[in-house]
């Protein structure tokens, strides 16, 4: 039976790379997007061109009040498009960045970070649990910034650190169903995340890559390939683990 992955924030950046790499291993994709339907449709076309089934659904991971409706939409898509009543992999990837020193952090921005990066994965996963197959896998996305620190990322990293703790509890509590739960911590990646600073600012790029053992910042494909590996059967004994993929950043 073909396996199915649900990836939040799949239409761009790391989520898009995850979808493409999983597709190359024979996995069908349900992805989410927040506003850019054109990017979502483009990903579907590319996945179908690779011989995979794919669907994209709108979702704002910062609005937990809509998660029940979203779960019903996933259930309908599974039945209509995939002939299934469950899926195998959930990747809680969608996120946003906000840079501000903690002394200058605004409460509204902090609340949004927590809603998207902590409340979202917790309650979305809760709503989707009846649709996740026993023996499936959940992968939460954190950040290398929970291990090393740069000024201005304290609130973002704190929310991600909470996700890492949550991951261990999810792994423990879902163990009886055989569901593995791990957390991926990417290092600096050259995408449009955070306004594309690492990708587009050469001075910043040079500064960051100077602290990476492999001598460059990461690319989205580095993370996409890692996700495909982590969700594979060969990685099945990892559970409750934090897996950093950073090229050896600030060792």
C-alpha cells in the first residue's frame, strides 16, 4: 500500500522540498498552504509529474478553531483521492519567523509565535490522531536555535524549545499505537524564511557559514532529504529524538 504524508506549509521552502523528496521515495502527499494557491497548484503539478498522487488544502496553523474542519477535509480527501481512511506520516512544518530582542518583543508577535509553533502542532496533531495509521510517524520541526543563540530569536527559539519537549511526551503517549514521534532541528537554511536574510544577504551568509563545519549554509534539499530518511523504515527505532541537520553549525 502506498504511504501518504501530510505536510503543513508544503507549498514553499522546506515544506516543498520535503514533499518532493518524499515523493521520490514513493510517498503520496497531502500538503497545506496558507494563501498562495498558485504555489500550491504548482507543487501538485510537479508531484503528479513524478507519478505521485497529491492534494493541497488551505490551513492557517495559527487558528486552532478551524482544525476540526480541516480534519474533516482531510478525511474527505483521503477517501475521494486516495481510497484510504488514514495516512501514515504527519510533518508539522508550517511556521513563521520574527526577529526582536526580548526587551523589545511585542506581546502580539509573541502570541503569534506560540500559536503557530506550539499551540498549532499540539492541537492540530490532536485533531488528526484518529486519521493517523497505527505504526505511523509524526515529525515536528524545531530549529538549531534551541541549541545555539543569536540575538533577536529568543521568543522564536523558546517556542521551538517547547515543541522539542512536547515531542518527547507525544512519543511516550503514542507509543502504544506504535507511532514514532521525533523532532527535526534545521540549522541555517538559504530560503525565503525570515525575509530571506540568510539567502540574500551575502555578509550574513558569510558570517553564518563561517560557523558551519561543512563550510556552507544549508539548502532546502538538505532538509527534504533528511525528512525522507527520518520517515523511512530504516529510521524506525528513533523515537522521541531531536535530530539536528545543520552541517555542524557552531559545534
